[in-house]
C-alpha cells in the first residue's frame, strides 16, 4: 500500500508538470504546475512559491494587480513575514509542516511591486487555506 501511494504521488507530479514562461522587462517569471517563481538578476532576488492550488487561487480569487498600493503590500508583508519567521523558528510550538523554512525578506530592500504582490497574496492564501492567522484582518477572498 505504501509503495502504491508513493508511485501514485510520483505519477501525479509528472502528469501535473506544465511549464509556461513569461518575460516581463528584466524580471523572469515562470509558472510550473503549482510553482510560481519570480527572479530578477539585477537585484539578485528570487521568490519561489510551491503550494498546490496557489496558482489557481491567484488567478481566480486574489485582488487584481494594482488594487493595493506597493506601500500597502510592503507594510503587510513586513508583519506577515515577521510572524511567519517567528513560527518557523519554533517547530515545537507551531506545525513544522506548515512553517518549513524562514523567509528572507529584508525591509530595506525595494523588491518591487510584483514580488510584494505575490508574497502578500500567498500569505492571504496560506492563512485562509490552512486556517492560520499571522497578523490582523485577513480578507477571505
């Protein structure tokens, strides 16, 4: 039974691998199945979001780009990432399967709108999907 489950997971992963690449000026954005990756060689940053369902949620339920200002997104991300990192550093108190690693988000770096937009929306998706509350009001969108 265990080997059947492992084989099923591997086959499911292979079947669901689709690649779509979009170039936006100097940013390189890739969507692979349910993996969203944003990279910019000039600023040397990279965001990789791997979560089943996030791509669909982002396309269907998130606020559209431009709805929130970059300032709003940066402020929310500051609080969300700080709380996320606190929980990731305490695996005995919080589920280590949810908070597997810390997020390297530096408040003094200007990441741009797209990175802040994706981090913010992932935090909203995460809180609604896994019934977590990182900080303040969480839109149910």
